[in-house]
């Protein structure tokens, strides 16, 4: 059972950082996640191990960093992954590209890690990069949020900031 650091090390050996940089994503200084600024928007792709440490999920989101009340961007990227909200609940998936809900990637062995990283690269190229880039307005950002989140009190505050101000 690998640690996230071991998965990251294998991904680095496979050229994953350079691959992400080719899409203008930057490697975060801690943990295993990437970010990209596009005007007022921040795209995020992260890697998290499930409790069994045999499976990994890859959340992806886009946020307007200037409306975050949960995180002080003056300290970015320090602590961002642990405190920033992820309203869309979207993940990179092998079969569908980007979808709501997390299908996991197998990372039980080095061979599994290599296969998963290569397949994730395919999905970033085919759909995840474009999914982020299509969120180019406040209405599209709001539309990327899950229905459950849209029904929350916090979503109403975000909606006012995005659509009414």
C-alpha cells in the first residue's frame, strides 16, 4: 500500500509534472496537487488516497479566488488544499472524463500507479483541461456546482457574489 508521497514520486518519474506544466498548471509546494490561474479563476486538480491506500481519487474544480471567504489568498498556496471549498464535487474519471462523484484509480502496486497516471494524463488531455476552460464566466462557474451545494445557504451567498454583484 503506497503513501501519497510514493504515488507522487512515481508520477514525477513518469513526467507528470512536466505534463501538467504543458497545460500551464503549477505543482503545489506541498502535497500532491496542481493549480492554474486564468484571470479571476483558479483551476485545481488534486490527488487524494482513499483510507485503504489502494485507491486514489482526483478531484477537479474551478473557483473564483476573489470571493473565497474560507481562505486568505495572501497565503496561497500554503494551506489551500486543506481549507479551500470545493463546490463542484467533480472528479477526473476514466470512463467519463469529468463527472460528479468520485470513481477511484487503483494504486495498489507500482504498475497500477503507472497505469493510473497514464490514464489520468489521457483524461486531462481529452476532457479535464477543456472542462476548466469552459468555465469562463460567473454563470458557468455557478452552473458547475452540484445541485446539493446550490441548495445550501452558503451557495446563496456565493450566487449573489457571482451573479448579482
